[in-house]
């Protein structure tokens, strides 16, 4: 499942995110969502979240 829709993402969801500095390389970071930072219901580049370890990025993929 992709991370473009806010309804699919809840705190505690395991996700892969792409950080701002990794957008050119495409490097993904795995973690658990702590906060959802995007207010709109969808975003073409992915919903922006803060992980439990404090890293901020856009959700690339939602893990099962």
C-alpha cells in the first residue's frame, strides 16, 4: 500500500519513509509512525510523518 492517503496511516503503523535529504538517492528508512504532520487527506509525494525515533519524512510504503 502506498503512503499517499492519510486514511491508511495511523500512529503505530510500520512504514518506509523517504527523508528530504534522501529524495535524490531514493534511500528509504523503516520505522513506526508517531505523529502525522500532513493535514490534507492526500498528498502526491506521500503523507509527511514523524517516526517514533524522531525522524521526519514522507511515507513511501506502508508495511504489513
